[in-house]
C-alpha cells in the first residue's frame, strides 16, 4: 500500500474539530462529505474505505466521479 496525500494535512486545532473537507470524495466520512465538523473518527472511516475496496469498486468510482462533477457544476452556478 502506498500512502500519499500529505499535501492535505493540517494541524489539529485545540478544539479537536476540523471544518474543511479534504481527501477524495469516495473515501470521505459521511460528516466530511456533508460539510459538517469532524475529528479523528473520520480518518478511521477513510482508512477503512481504503482497506476494504469492494468488488464493485469500479462502479463506485464512476459514480463518485459523476457526483464530484455535479458538485463542481453546482459551485459554478
């Protein structure tokens, strides 16, 4: 397994909560994808997604890409 994406890293504030979405949409915890505050359990969720790639992952990747395209279009409107 190759670890990467450290350009998205940040220092955890004293409150322990983050508010900025990070990482690929497909691996985001539900609270991150919803734009809510999150903390360490969201990282555990993402790690689990990366470790347990389902057999139907190709379909999910295409769906996630379509969702990201829709989100980008919505931001432009």
